C-alpha cells in the first residue's frame, strides 16, 4: 500500500494552511473549524514554512500560559519530515512512530499534495485488512 492510496481514500483532501504571523487563537479556531489536528504553515499558501499542531499549543501552554497570545511562527516546527505519494504506508508509519509525530505532509517534488495523520494510515490499513479478510472468508465459504 502506498501513501497515494491513503490520499485518494480520504474524504477531505484539501490541505489547510495558516500564515506564520497568524495568532495562536486563530490557529486553535481553524483547527476546531476543520476538525483537524495540524496545519501547514505557509506565508504564501503554496510553500511550506513549517507545521503546527494541537500538541505544539498544549506543550507550550504547560510552560508558558501566555502562548495563546503568541504567533504561529513562534510555536511551529520548522524542520518538517515529509513523505512522497509513492512511499510505502508501513515505512511512513514507522517514521511517524519513531519520530513521535502524528501528521506528515505529502510532497511530490516541491509541491505539497496532501497531509496524512497516523489515524488516516491506521484506518486505511484496517480497511485493507478487513477487505482481505472478507475476500478470504468468501473464498472459503463459497459453494
């Protein structure tokens, strides 16, 4: 299974971005509005400056209660691990698990083509295993 298969199966394929100068309050509102856990940080809407997640907000809130008054650029992760649409799903799951992050942008060359979460990958894997199980069950029980 490839990452492109996961992207094709996703109900919402749009990549939501936020500007680095946006406030953390706007970040939290955008995450809630779209019911997602991370946003790509982009000053122009097409290039990736970083990534920011719910986890970034919560971790900083623990040490700095004024984080809500900060900018996205001040709390984002600037060095972003990415994957390719042709990458193997299991390999990407391993990278995400070892790196302890839950969202990974998908890039085709320099172009951002999507973002997947560990939940997206697990769901796709479970769906695939369920399909295979059903096929085997059907084969075993056919008359």
